[in-house]
C-alpha cells in the first residue's frame, strides 16, 4: 500500500495555485479534466502530492471543512526565511512560530485561501 495524495476543493483556483506554488514551493505535475471539474496535481520535492479540485459549479462562498480535519503539515528548513517569504507574498500567520518545549521543533500555522490549516515544522537543536 502506498499513500498517493490528499484532495481539497478550491474556490479560487489562481489564488490556490499561487499559495501552494509560490509560498510552499510545490510544482504542478499534471492536470486532468473530468466531466464537471478539473484536477490539478501539485508535488513537493519528495514526491508527495496534493490534488486541487476546481469544480465547474463551485459554491459562491466556497466549501466548508468538517470538524474532523485538522491540518496538513510541511517540513520547513527555516521558519525565519519562510516568514520573509510569507510577508513578501502578502500572507499572514494564523499562529506565529513558537518552540515546542523540549521537542526539538519550532512550529507555526497558516491557512490556505480556502481556510485549510497548514502546520510548518522546523527541526532545531536547543542547548
């Protein structure tokens, strides 16, 4: 068994592509047109994928995420450098970087254009 991808429905395709590509560094690897929607597959440097689904009949207010989903998590080499990139692209943190006490990590949270939470994890060594 091999994990393939997670799928999320998006309201504003261009903004979602900008977010995942420009901010998170994912690359669009393929597109598939179905009868009522188009699927956009984005891949990170390790081959993990997210499928952005843009439906022809997208609700005007977008989609709501159920209360069972928590967040996606991405490894980040430097949250300081990421913060510079985040600010330069006009995005904001949901929760600014903070240390996980005695866990060897700094984490931060952002939201994508559709409100899905994303955790950023930077592994660090503390004295």
